[in-house]
C-alpha cells in the first residue's frame, strides 16, 4: 500500500493541446514546495490527475497545508493506493483506510466508485454495493444515506485501486510560471500584498519594488515590507524585491511642486521607476493594490493621471473590492497582522491636508516642468543605487 494525495485542478482541464504544459508546470511547483517538507514525495501525472506518493516520515497535515498554498490545485484528498486490488484485499484495505482517516466512526456514508479496468470482477454499481455492505458490517457506527451522506467514500479501480474520502480545498487558480512575470508595487500596507497574492494565483511570477524614504521611513518600515514579501512568497514562490531610495526625489517634488499635487506626482514617479525596473527584468505588467475611491490618489481621475505615465499594462486586482473584503483576504493569507504594524509609509509622510481628488493631466504635466532640471538625474541615481533582496519563504 502506498500513501499519497490525490490532487484535482480546475481550469487546467480546459487548456486543450497545451494542457500538458500546465500539468507539467503544476507538478514542478508541487515538487519545489514539497522539497521543503519532511518525507519523500513522488509527483505522478496520470490520466488527468496528479498523485503525490509519500514515503518516509511525513506529517499528513503539513503536506496538506503545503499543497493548499500551491496555485493551480483545487482540491486535495489523502488517498491510499492499493496495488493488490483483488477484492478481498481491496475491501479490507478500504476499511483500514477509513479507520485511519476518522478518529470516530459515527456517520452516514455513501460509496462512490469508478472503474476504468473493465476486466475487474465487479462493475461500478457492484463495487458500491459490495463495499457498502462490507463497511456496514465492519463498523457499527456507520449507516448508509444515499441522498445526503456525511461522508463519500470513493473507490477507483484502475491499474491499481485507490480509496479516498476527505477533501480539502486548494487555493485554485493557475500554476505559477504559466502566465508571465509582473512587477508588484509593494508597500507596507494592507492592499498591495493581497494584490500580489491574487495576481500570482493566476500563474504570474512576481518581482516587487518598494519605495523607501530614509530617514523619514525607518529601517523597521523596510523590515516590515521584507516580512510581508516573505509571507507572500509562501504562495507566490521566490520574489526579487527591489528597494528604491526615494527620499531625494520626494524632497525635490515637495520643494518645487504644489503640495496638493504632491501625492499624484509622487505616484507618477513611482510608476515610471517601477516600469523601468520591470522592463529591465522582463516583466510584462505592473501590479498595484489600488481600489477605486479608497483615497484621494485612487479616484478614477487620479488613476487616469497616474496611469498615463506607463506603457505597460497596470493590473489592479483589487480595483472593485471593498476594504473589508481586502482585509478578509489579508487575514486569510496571513499578511494582515504584519500590515497593520504602525510604521510610516513614504506616501503618508509628505501628504497634503487637501490633496487634489480630481487632478487634471495638463495641470500635473505643467507642475512636473518645475522639476525638469534635476529629476531625470535623480531617477537615474535611484535606479543605480537599487538594493535587491531575493525573498523566499
Ligand atoms: P497599500 O495598503 O497597498 O499600501 P494604500 O491603500 O495605502 O495601499 P496608497 O498608499 O495610495 O494606497 O498606494 C496605492 C498603491 O501604490 C499600493 O497598493 C502599492 O501598490 C503602491 N505603493 C504605495 N506606496 C508604495 C511604496 N512605498 N512602495 C511601493 N509601492 C507603493
Ligand atoms: Mg500604502
């Protein structure tokens, strides 16, 4: 008998001829993730499904929790692979499996069965009937409920036989590496880590950029961003984090431009710099945590004016989310507690009392002429002095 995990995936199933590429990418990601877990795991792709065969000392809960952080998996079931599928052996093995899976056997059940080995001695309905009878006899606490059972017990007879019952939800989405790479503007706030999580769930590999403004923003603020990136990387895989020193640029804008336009001009420079790093690192999109109307810099008019400085598409997965929905997701992925630590962000330091909420692009472009003399040089310096940290869970 081999212990393992049966994995189901959703959307990969509809990828036609390219399907094997998605399946291979998913297997590869599973191998990478499980290489960090105790035990020996073999990932097998077989007839539209993926099995993880586990040997050695492993903790089933840990394996499940790890697989729940792999984009592309929709469901995970602990499974017993039974090589000797003769009926006598199979029914006993199925009973042993149920005994192992459930501490207390006191529930209603229904047996479901699939049989691709057409030479097997029983048909699918016969397997259900025979197995149901056997289990009823073996466990006093079981009763059959064919309409809404507490538990489904699956028996599949292929080359080998498989028994499984519990189903754990996976994170869904698409396997990492099947989409392309994007540059996430990662602040220390609640929103941008959630935005990064959502984009990478669609198979996108992430690089990130953080704008740091020492001494106005502290080392601890930077540390907080590193911690957020580390938590995210549990789902997104490695993140190459670019830390840009933004102080000089910010001070210069503060000195020369109308204060109510400060945030919007600053944001335009963030986007320009992020795009430059993105292009140099073969990213084909930018990602932000913006959401319509959340703050002055996120009105549709502000987004329009911020957007015009980029030629890469800017992906904003939270654009229509309410704050509470974002908070719920942040709690789910485990970034919330870190995000609410009270360290200052560079955006909040020079923020005006009454920032423009409906900026006009011509006005803003005119204001930017006031910094024309030195800004390009400053941006160049910022790019040249970037600090790069590779983040992995
Ligand atoms: P967040 O919670 O993600 O910080 P926010 O509600 O504070 O978002 P803003 O400060 O307006 O909103 O920032 C909007 C987006 O701009 C952020 O989601 C993030 O993608 C990006 N951003 C803001 N500040 C920084 C920064 N210091 N470094 C990198 N990106 C930033
Ligand atoms: Mg912020």
